[in-house]
C-alpha cells in the first residue's frame, strides 16, 4: 500500500493513556512486550513506539510522519515540527504537566533571582536556560540523568522537575519556588508530510476523533419530556452545551428536550427538573462530541 502514515506512539508513562484514548476514538492498538511496533486495526497506519523525549526529533527528521508527545519536549529538542492539536490527557489527570523550580523546604531561596550563581539540576536544560534568561538570572544548569528530586542540597541548589499533582515534590521535602512551564500532549507532524494531501486528511481525521473523545469527558446526555407550559422553567435549569434540542411530540401539549450537561451536576439537576414538571428523564453516556 502506497498510502501509509508513520505514527509515533509515546513509550513510557503516556503509553497506556494513549492506547485508551485511541480505543475510545475507534482505533484498537495492541502492544507486544517484545516489540516496539504496536499493531493498530487500520491498515493505513504504521505505529512505532518512541520515548516522548525523542518523538519530536524523529518527526522532524521524517522517520515518523507524526507522533504524540508533550509540548515541553518539542521545546526542549527545538524540533521544527507542526503542532496539529492539543490533547489534554495524561497518566494521572487532565491537568497540564508542570515543570517547576524547586528547592529544599528549608532553603533560604524564596524567589528565582536568589539562585543567581547557583547550580540547578534538570532533565530539561534548554527550557530551564530559556527561563533563566527571561528572568535575567545567571545560574549553572546541569543535565540530570534521573533521581533529580534527591539531588538537593548536596548535588544541586535547586532542580527543575515535572509534576502533575505535586505529591513527589512534597514527598522529597522540596518546595516549589516558581512554575517554569506548563505542558500538555500534542499531536505533531513532519512539515514535509503536511505537503501530502492524503496525510493531511488522515491526520485531520485522527485529530478530530481524538479531540471529540476528550471533549466528551465528564459529559452526559439528558433527554426528557415536558409540558409546553413548563418549558421556560425547565430550560432555565439546563446548563446546555449550546442550547437544548426541542422536538414536538404527538401530544401537542408536550415537547421533548435533548441536551448535554456536566455529569457532576446530574444528581442535583434531575430532582430540580422533575420538580419543575419534567417527565421521562433519561441520562445516557456520551462517547464523543464533535462541533
């Protein structure tokens, strides 16, 4: 087959979350413990597992047409790639990953400028140096091969480390001084690949389906019947995604409403709707939302 999209799947912490997202979007990806070539149930896609830290470089070089990696690693590698869309998902939460400047809890450092002339250990050297230059701070930035949280105070005065919840920072008796960068996963593409109309359409379709799944998270559909006389009271209670769809029923005195709401409000909203005259209330799951 001449038309095949070479797609990078992030190995490591994002691997399972990526598989789950693609499955919800309609693509089934299966991994083998002995292979870096996952299977996908789309003959037009050829997958390769690559560490997120290296993804942007391989996409830039054309080894891959596209891939999923964090915005932080695009910046850190300085790769010249196209970011097609933001995908807010992760192994823990839907919050962005935060690269934070940390010092020991008992350190006299209170702000970033206090680190002038000090040593900072991190995995993201380029990002850290850019941050320091932006704030006019001269400090020594050293690459950390791992266990970065354990380096202060003996091996470094401060670190720049990634966190989602802050739990690992607190567990290592560290204190956050400032946020260096907030990052989310992105679908990125090789610039030459974006000159191929077939690959552009294929990537647009993948991006559409992935985004639609993320847009539906935490949402449910709600259907209900109501008397026409109660319509204003009921629609006043509905926090609709846009506006509820209203349909006529065979009984001219009644109408049907269909809308999308946050799942978190269902338990308080449904009793209010019933009290306002709604009947036949049905909640149903939402898998995708496509605008």
